[in-house]
């Protein structure tokens, strides 16, 4: 299993709009791609006043990641409207092989 990680940052006043936009674009496209096993979106207030957003997606294989991201999966995928909301955007994406997991069976109840 592969974990794909991307990060960016938005101004506080754009945070809710961006998170909604990301759900309607990137997360929707992740979930619609065969081989995607799920996605998490994280946010945190940074000391510099921006809100950092991290998107984590889980994939069966790098072949499945390429089905979503193309032939250069380390290059981030952006959507129309991203530039209007993102104050910072990382053009690089990291991929990690998941070597173990120990998740609480009730985890999904807490994400709702």
C-alpha cells in the first residue's frame, strides 16, 4: 500500500472555502480512481498566520497512483481555482510504502 502526501497553505479567511474546493476536486478525483483506498485531509494553524493543509491518500500500488497523477506521480495535481485560494502550494508530492498499521476499529466514527 502507498501513502501519497501533499501540502499547501491558505489564508485563514480562505480555509473553509479551500477545504470545500479540495473535497470537490482532488478528494473526489482520488476516490473516483481505481486503486484508491481512501483519503484524509488535515489542517492546522501555523505560527505565521497561515492554515496548513495536508492531503493524505492511500493507494493499492504506485501503478494506481499513476492512474490518478500521470507519468510523474511526484508532481502535484492542481485544479482550476487552486491558485485563487492557496497562499502556498507544494509542487512536489511524497510517496511512502505503508509497512504496518494498527488502527482502532472505531476510527471512522471519529472522522464523521
